């Protein structure tokens, strides 16, 4: 069932608008679509680029040195000139469906809509972050946006508009689909003016919570401000950014944990510090069954080169601390020289410790959808990398031009 809204609606709500989307003219999209840039390794990029000279990574993850952004812009413009990409005749929305089986074995059908979400100032309301972001010195996304004048990868937003899923249930005009890693990705165009207006008007009166893409949204704000300063206008396409908006309903959403890996201390030093807040008990090496037990029984797991230990919170150790594992660890390790990094996936976490890339790691539990909403509605931010929404939206189904047309 839908998660109950626990706080009042923000006075300011963001606009959500259709746009003339750029889409691949091909009907077979398997060799053209890619995962989001921030989950791709160099080997992934090379493999995708080799599939087709028109794969979206040639623009979204351009190769080369300082000239790579200009190269990406030339490639994108060439695709438009050559008819590889074709613009919709009229402003449209795009329904995006993902059918998959989650890590627990439950079948899920997630649906949302791609459109232009208004870019609002920090603290203005309407578009709500749910976790603190880690500093990113790289200007990669900003430089790429500036060069290509396009939104390539969508922000993932969750709307508090009850009934949005029902509104999107009727199929739109088929655009294409791909099956990747057991996930069926389906996209459908909605260009009928009445249905476009119905979707826009349904989303418009409600807050949008950013589920994934906080950094992308921040870059859109920086880009918008530059366009305003350069043009003197506040009515350009830079006032919105490409976003996938789905309804905040727990049965659709699959949220996994992003675990913590640590350097800057030894494994013994980390364990000694954690012992101030947790009872430590040796256990067998963790397996997927351990992750399920963590949720059912309420414990965390410390992984060191010598083995694993169960972490059970001591009575009153976290009084006054929000019941989120990331917040517990920040509290327990306050003042410690431990340096934290973030890693999704049990096998990847274990490999980081075994290889020596990390001195130790802590497996944490996924945050519930209800807790994600509660913290956002109360104006509280979770620790960085508290949530990992799956499956990831694919890049390339829709490109949103930022130049005036």
C-alpha cells in the first residue's frame, strides 16, 4: 500500500513539464542503451562502446582528455544531423516501466514518467533531498552538460501524488524495450494533449523526493544559474532537468543497502571503537542469508581479514539517534580517525577487505521506504549513501535538449 504522508505539503511545489524528446530512430535498442555513467567501470564503457558507434556512452562517458566534452557534443550533433536521433514533433512525456524480481525473490512492477522537473534553489521546498551528499570535486557532469546542451541521465524522483501509478497504467505509444540482467525496461511515449495535461497536472501539486541523482540535480542548478547569468532569462529549458518521477509506493520500490568500508585505522582499532556501542559476537563469513537475517533480527556485521562479527546495539547506545544504520555508525565512530567509503554488494565488500583496499567493512541494512519519506518530510537528511535504489534507470531512452527550439 502507499506510504502515508506524515507532514504537511510544502507551500512551493515544482513544475513538471513535457518536452520535445530526442529518441533513437532505431527500433532495436539493445546495443544503444547503457546503465548510468556512475555505475560503469572503464571496462564496461569499452564493451558498450564496441557494441555500436551510436551507443549512448560515446556521448555520456566520452573518451579522451580535455577535449572529450567537445567531442561528445560533436557526436551528439552528428547523430541528430544523420537521423540517428529524432526529435518528437510535439512536447511529450515518456512512461518508463521496469519489471523485475528483487533480491528477496518478490516480483515487482515499477512505473514512472520521464519529463522536465523544475530546478529549485536549495531549501526552497518542492524538491526534497533525502540524504547528505558527499563532496565531488570533479566538474565532469557540468562540463558535459555545458558542452552538449542536453540532459542525458535522469534524476530519479518520488512523488507524493497518490494515484500516479494508476494514471500511468494505460500503455502509451511503444517506443522500445530492452531486457538486461533479468530486468525488462519498457518505454512508451505520451503525446496526446489531454493525457499530457493530466499527467502534468497530477504531479504538479505535490512534493518530489529525490531518490537517486542528488549530484545530477545539483549540477542542473549550477547550469541553470549560469544560463540565467549569461542570457538574462529565467524561462529557458535550463529551468528544468530530465527526471523520472514515480509514485512513493513501497510495493514498487526495491531499496538495497550501500555498505561501509574503512581505511585510516586497523581492523582491531575499528572493532575496539565499535565495541563502545555494540556487542561483538564472532559469526561465520556472511552470505546472502546473513543479509536477510540482519533485517529480521536487527544487527549489523563487521568484516575484517580475520573473520566476521555480529554487531548488536548496546542498550541505550543510540538513544536520540535516528534508527538508521548509517547514522548509528557515524555516532559510534565520532572522533575516530577511520575514513569511510561506500560499497554496494556483499561480494564487492568482501573483496575490498580481502584485497587490502579496506582495513575492514560494516554491512548495514536497507532503509525502509517509510523511513526515507519520514526523514525527508521532517526536513532531516540521512547520512550519505544511505540508499541504493534498484534496478538502475537506463540512459539513452530519452535525451532532453537544453537549447532553445
